[in-house]
């Protein structure tokens, strides 16, 4: 007769394993306990919820059709312009933030710019830009441009830092200028991935453009917010359906284009 | 084929490709310009030109931050962390079965069940957590519960998508081997599939938790609890020093959560 | 006793992979299944434990029909058929012991297997099997820490843990070096002898097959073209199975023949 017990590979020590489980359950109890649940309010809400669900299944595209059309158009235009502007600007920022080809002060500035962009929610950025530039699509455009620079700039910088040194040196040794060495030595190596990521970002930007409208930065989000405020569930359902459909089309198209390029 | 024709073929090929590239660039530029004109139709340019002045004024009003206000934020911060963590757990619980229903090699029916699971994933993914929160606040009333559910519902699609992709990539002969011992469907999942995908699953969960911490900081803007509630009320009364402090707290939380998730990931997955 | 009658298999719109296979394998006989790639060896083996559904024909093991069994019956019958795989097919992130014990899954409830609470008898037996294949010191290692030969031994122990009435072996040595291949084949042979266990070994290496099996079945294009004792295998038969080639082991020609 031999004893056998399943060995644990992730947390091998029995004491720590047990304490982690205890910690987890204690947290679960405390955490769930911290949620204040107003049952009466939820009961009232259930009816509204079922209304909304049925409205979602019978969406109304016509009553608010001009608002919805304008909102979708604004979201789409914001998406396109901010993605293009973001890509163009992420190139200098990405190059500046790559340790191996940049100089120290520019490197630090670009890194800080990118880091702030990445750790700030788009919505928070939008709040400030609306305060500066007024309500409307222009603030939304700036918000998403800034976010795109952070997203693509970091990836670009990492790609450049990770590229084949030898190829870069080979180009430099022919006496190429700094700009030429980037064009010939770096661009071909990173371009396919960058194009793929740009389309991915186009996707994200559309999704975000549907949100920043809630804080006044234009797009379909504002229309959605108004519809919900006015309890026009059927219009809200129509908008949500449109968002889902457009996101799916975007995703499908960008997947298709990425495959086509590579 | 002699060398000359081959050379000229290569050349026309390159020229063809160049035309394609320049053509698509041109179309893209036209499209962008067109979008720009539509988008800026209603822009009031006086406000835009005025922005530097406004910006300087804003910064003046924002500093120094109202440090003492932090005493009111502890509870909200705790709520924010709870929203993110419990929301991630909720998303995980729903996403697990959805992922197994969506993966080609574990779904009971490729024709019926799989498309439904894929639609659930797509719908959850295309709606931002802030919009989920907007809907849930309308249904359930403001509070943490709406926040937890919003984060959970948004996480389902993200987690299930990455889960089912890793399920589809597993080594099939191990599955065959376990099947050939007479194991039941669930035993096969438990013995042959889960061990193979566990590291990927853990990575996805940690990744999503990190994202959820970020997203839960702003849910309060639509009334779904957390530190965003305070951000919203400070903005409403234009208490800019408080806003500065809240932004600093949010940034610190985000950075710390990123640090924690990187640490946990390297501990668990190595 | 395994009995196969008029077995046919056709994949969707494809040609017939197995054309009318008839076979009887008595208790305790070790059968080597040889033939070129694509002859249907692997399909035949997988039809027996129903990893693949045969198109028509009968397969019966110990009097129980497998070819038209319900999914539940198939699971029940699979318990009695051990299988050893080419790429070992262990679950690499589980311990060696869990891999061996997974051979018992067909006998356990989901909850028992989920909590890893195996009957003491199963654990004792698993240790015996690990002892038998020479891996007793590795019981709690993770399977991916083992070498190829060691992994195949775990695969054998897993098949033994099923307490099988038939052993199906799919290219057991294809990923191993010549020395380890011999050790593995010898191990399989001696285990079958000890337990009087019939086995079907699907194998590419003809000399290795001749050394370790009782009977050889040659498969070509989904048909049995040879069925006889290992000692009866000669150049004529090999040509019938594999096509024209110089079968002399010595000389330079052998290198050219290997593809």
C-alpha cells in the first residue's frame, strides 16, 4: 500500500496554497459584501430591463433616423481621420522613443508622451479636451489621435529596438544618412506588422468613438446617451445593433486585409 | 523563358505593385480629406484657436492638487478594485462554458451551438464597458452592482475569444489518448484539455484584470460606482484641484495594477 | 479474441481506405502490421477502438460487437483496449502518475477523477506498473521533464493501467533512436507474454517487427496482401507489400532506398 497525492506545480508549498485559497475566499466574501444591493430598485428595474430587451429585438431605426445617421457618420469620420493622423504622428514618436536610434532628451520626451497616453483612459482625455476645445467631434478626433499615437508609437518603438542590428549596420556602413538608413534599413523590416496593427487600431478607434460621445466628444455615443436618457429603448436598441454590426464588419474587413497583405 | 523577358516581367510586376500602393494611398488621402470636411463642419474654430489660453487657465486652476481630498477617496478606490476583480471573476465564470461551446474541437454542434457562442462573444466585445454600464444603470439603478455586471459582461467576449482560440490550438493526440481509455466527455476536458490550456488561461485572466482596473476607474461617470463617481461630481462643480488629485490617484492605481499583474504573471507562468 | 469481418472505411468523398478486411487474432498473439504510408494501418487500428467510425463491417472483441455500439457502449469497451501512440500522447503538464492513472478514467466517476481520489487498488497497481517499466523514481515528475524513451514507457504504463484485453500500438518507435526502440519493443513483447495479451503493433521498421512479433500482416492499398509468421517474410513478400526495391541489408543501395 502506497500513499499518493497529486503534486502541485504552480504553488508547491501546501501552506501557501491553503493561505492563498483562504485569502481568495475571504476576499470574495468581503468583496461581494461590499456591493449594496437595493432589491426593490432591482425589482422595478427588471421590468425596464425586459422592455429594453424586447426593444432590442424590435429596434426602431426610423423615428430618430436623422440623429442616428448623423451620429454614425460622425463616429466613422472621427475614426478615419484620427486613425490616419495617429498613424502619421506615431511614426516620429515611435522613432523618437526607440532607444537604439534616438538621442536621450528626445527619447525621454517621447517615452513620457507615450506612457501617459497609454495609462490614461480615452474618456478621461476626452473630458479635458472637451474642456479645452469645446463640445463636438474635434475634441473626439484629438482624443483618439492621442490614443493612437500611444498605442502604435510604443509598438513601433519596440519593433525598431528589436530589429536586426546587422542589417542596420550594413546600410549605415554604405555611408547612408540617418534618414536614408531609416528608410532602407528599418522601414522594410517593420512595415508589414505596422500595417496590420494600424487596421487593428482602426477597429479599436471605432469602438472608442462610440463611447467618448458620452462626455461630449461627438459621435454616436452622444446619440445613444440621449436615447437612453429619454427612455427611448427602441432607438437605443437600434444604435447598439448598428454598433455591433459595424464593429463586426470592421473586424472582418481588417482581418481580410491583414491576410491579403501578408 | 529567356532572361530578358523574365527581367521585364519582374519590372512590370514591381511597377504594378507600386501603382497599387500609390493608388491606395491616394484613395486613403481623399477619404481622409472628405471625412475631415464632414467632421469639422460644425466645429467652432474660435474655441479651437482659444485652446492654448484655455489650457493655461485650466492648468492654473488645477494646481496645486487638493491633497486632503484623498481621505474621501479610499472607499471609492476599494470599490473600484472590487468592481474590476469581481467583474473579471464574473466574466470568467460565463466565458468558460462559452469558450468550450465556441471552440471547434469541443463544441457539441458546429452548425448550431458554435455560431450562437460566437455571436455572444462578438456582441460582448463590440460594446464597450461604459455603454454596458449605461444600460445597466438604467435597469438596476446606480451603484457598484451595475459596475460589476458591466465589467463582467464586457469581459466575457474578450476572455472567451482568447480562451477558445487556445483550445483550438491544443495537441489532439493527447486528447485521442485520453478518449481511448474510455474517458467521458468531461473527463477528457479535465485531463487532456485543461492542463494544456491552463497557462494561456491564467495569462488571459491576469491581462483582462489589468484592463478592467483601468476601465472600472471611469464607470462612475455614468453612475456605476467607484472612483469615477467622485471624478464626475468634482467635474460638475468645476472643483479642478480635486480633479487633479483624482487623476493622480487613477494613474497611480493603473501603474500599480500593471506592476502587480506583471509580477503575478511571471510567478504563475514563468 | 478479436474478430474483424468485411471491414470497410471510406472518408468523405475519398477513396476506400480499407477494403474488406478480415482478421482473427487469438489470445496472446502479437501481430505486426506493416505496409507503406497511407496503406490504412493507422485507420485500421483506430477503427478497432472506434476513434474512427468504420463505414461497414463487423468488429468484435470477446464476443462484443464494437462496430455498431452506442457512444456509451464504445466508452465502456474502450476501457478494455489499451492504446500506445507514436508521439507518446501524454498530457505533458500532468505528473507521470496522473498520466498513468488516467488509464483508469473509464472506471471512475467524473467527481472521483476530478478530485484525483483514486481507489487505493488503482494507486498500488499504478506504482507496480511504473516499477515494471522502470520509472518508479519519476512518479511525481511532470511528464514534459522526461526523455522520449521514458515518455513511451509512461504511455505503456497508462495502457497497462486500463487492465486491457487487447493492446493497440501505433508506431511505438517512430520517434525513438534504434537502441531505445529495441528496449521499448522488448518491453511490450514481454508484457504481452506475461499477461497473455494480444497486441496489434503498427510498425514501419520491418527487421524490428520480425524480431519481436509472432505474426505479420502486410497491408497495401487498404487490402491484406500478406498474413503469416514473421519467419515467412521474404523479399517477394516485401515487394508485394512495398513495391520493387533491393531488400539486401548490405551495400550502398540501402541509403538510396531510404527516403
